[in-house]
C-alpha cells in the first residue's frame, strides 16, 4: 500500500534528521576498519589499494552523473594538495598509529582534536579571532588528552604507554596536523571545488603520495584473507563512497553545520565500538578524559546562531 503524501513527508523528514548521525557513525568505523585490516597489510599499502579502488568507483559515479571537472589547472593542483593532506597524511598517520599499537579510541580522540588545532592555526593563517569560549574549549581538549595518556602511561612496560610507544603518538600527531592544515588549505584555495570530481582529484593526489610511501617504506605484501577483503570493501563503499556522498548531500541541503556539530562524538563512538569488537578497555580516568575532550571540542566548534550560515562548515 503506497504511503500518503503526509507519511512520505514524515519519512523524508526523519531521513534528513538521521543523515548527520549516520555520517558520524560511518566515519567512526574508519578507525575500526583500520584495526581489522592492518594485521594483513601495511598502512600505506592498505590505503593505496583502498584509494585505487575508490577512484575506480568514483569515476563510474562521475560518468553516470555527468559531473563537471574543474577547468583551472591551478585549482586542480590546489585540490590535489588538499587531498594529500586531508587523506594521505591524515589517514596515513591514523593507520600507522593503530598499527603501532595505539587503541582505536585513543587514536580517534587525538585526531578528533582537529577542530581545536584548526582554530588555533586559523588565528594566524586566516586572521580569524578566537572567542573566550573557544580558548576554554582548546584548554579542555588538551586536558582531556593528557588524562587519557596519563592512564595509558606504563613506563615499566618499556613502551612508554600500555601497548604502544612514542612513535604511535607521533604518527597520530602527524595525522592531526595533516587534516588540520589540509582543512585550512582547502578552505583558502579550493572554494570553487566541485564536490564529486573534486573528491576524485583529492583521492588522486593522496594515492600518488601513498604509492611513493609504500614503495619506499613497506614490503607491499598483502594477505588476502576474507577478513581483509571484507574490511577493504567496507572502507571503499561504506566510508570512501557512501560517507562522502552522504556528506555531499548534506552540504547541498545546507546541513553541513549539523555534521560539524556532531563530529566531536566520533571518539566516544569509536571507543565504544572498539570495546565491543576488540575488547579495548579504557579506565575511568581515560573515559573521563574523553568526556572532557569532547566537551572542549564542542565548545570550540560551537557558533552562535546569529553568525551561522547555512552550509557553513
């Protein structure tokens, strides 16, 4: 029996409200996918294969949708550079940190400080002013991370932290810096970027960096187990395709700001998923640190309604 116009409108309204939440849930599974797949492939090789497959699928989507490509070579270059930072440097750091033993929830928390670092960098790079609320949020975010790392500290284990050392922390920091600088770079130089074809060019730039990194630093061997194959398929279609297309749909509907307002929930969601799937346990101090950091990020990204603009991110 077909739905009435009122019923259809209700379903559409519920779907629109659910889209930002669904996007955040999809995004959080990227850390879980890394945890599943990294036993079978090294980080750069894993990401290279994922992005090559993503490029093939995206190209088919672009052809079917008849999307337009950027006409300026300069814009192509800027988009590719943004992709190297936002995708290659960020995900390369995340995957390397998790491979080095850092829990998925802790990794998500560290790179989840991106809005805080972006706000600080924007102050000097773009001349944006920070409010007292944002400075307080930045301070809380840092306190939260210190609390989490304090609980993870284990000097007797010989690895600095429980199960991982300073290299894992360095990798996560590189990912954090990469996505923060990439976000600002894209904001400054890629304002005319078409959504679908621009995403393709970003992945193209990221893939070139990962190819070189895999060639120089890794054996490029892959154990094609069912677990790895299913994980790869999920990261391609569930994350690189579905999540990106969902984000583009939200941007076109002027809902991107709602995604930004929920993005700080990624670390606790990831920590919950990692606990359920891998038994990663965080003590009360670490859980409290995550809550403090989440509050800090929420304070930093909050904008008064009077100054917000539909579609602003």
